[in-house]
């Protein structure tokens, strides 16, 4: 049984989420305050976290930042739940390491679908042909060990960043459309906002590029997508 940690201070939303998640076979743990949620997450190591942004104590942004910096929490899917829908709030959450977001009021059916996608992505680690060591220029990936190196120095990547980089390296020199990246990495249909892709690319560039504003590895193909220069 998969465990989902809900970090949310609204009792009605907690009740709604608990009822629906448990009815779909998930074990649900809850925390109504930022610091408490952070402690629970580190102790429980849940399969997925639903994280509200506006929380008592430390907010959801700080919870997300702290979790991504904590060893063993790098690839636990985090879906942010927020009443805020402005681009800045969405982008900031994704830049801090959240995998996805939904805005209140949200559809339970949509949320359940997104949860399934994130859990499927996390579990989909069976060895494949492309899981052998890959090297492109100064970057080396060891998919079976889930490790990445830039000029022999370890890269600290989130799960989605690692999968993005691997897809680019396997397809070096090819232009990958945003819709394709969204489908391959997130498992979503193309009607989902592709802004998620752009934010993760931006954050990945900050980790592999000497000058993220003038990238030499991942090139933007305006109006189409991205390519990794071989």
C-alpha cells in the first residue's frame, strides 16, 4: 500500500483528501503545519507528498526546499496544492523541486490522475537498454546507480531533472518537442500546461551550464522545444 503524506492546514480539505485517497487504496498521513510536515516526511519517507503552500510555521516553499536538500528525499514526488494560480507562484514551486501542482478548487479525479502518474514514474525503474552508462561531452550518467557527473564531479539532481537529462543524452542532437518531454517524463497528455517543462529545463541548466543564460548544452529551439548539443 502506497503512503501519501498530506501537508495541509484546512480541515475540510484534509477530510476530503483522506476520504478519497483511502477509498482508492492509499494510506494517508497528515500534518497541519509546515515544521510538523517536514519532520513527518523525513521520518516516514512517504511514497508521495501533497503539499499546500500557505501553511502555519514555515510555508510550503520552504518545506519543499528543505526536503529536496535532505538525503533520501530527492526523488519523492511532491505535488503542490495552492489557491494561488499566478505564474510566479507556480514557477517558484517547480524551481524548488516540486514535480507538479494543482490549484484550489481542484478536481479530485484530476488530482488522483496526477498522483498515479507521479507514482508510476517513480516506480518505473526496471533496467532497460538505455540504462547503461551514457557520456555526452563532459556529462556522464549512470542510470542503474541513479548518479550523474559533470567533469567527474557529482551532480545533485531531482528525479525529474535526472530523467530529463537522460532523455536528452539518449537523443543527443535531436530536437525534442515540449509535448514529447511532457509525455515521456511526466506521462501527461499534451493539453497539460507545458510551462512545467520549461521550469525544469531552467533549473537543470543552473546545475549543468557554466552560464545558464547562455547555455552550451541544452539549446532552446524557439517555438518547438529543446536539444542537447552533441
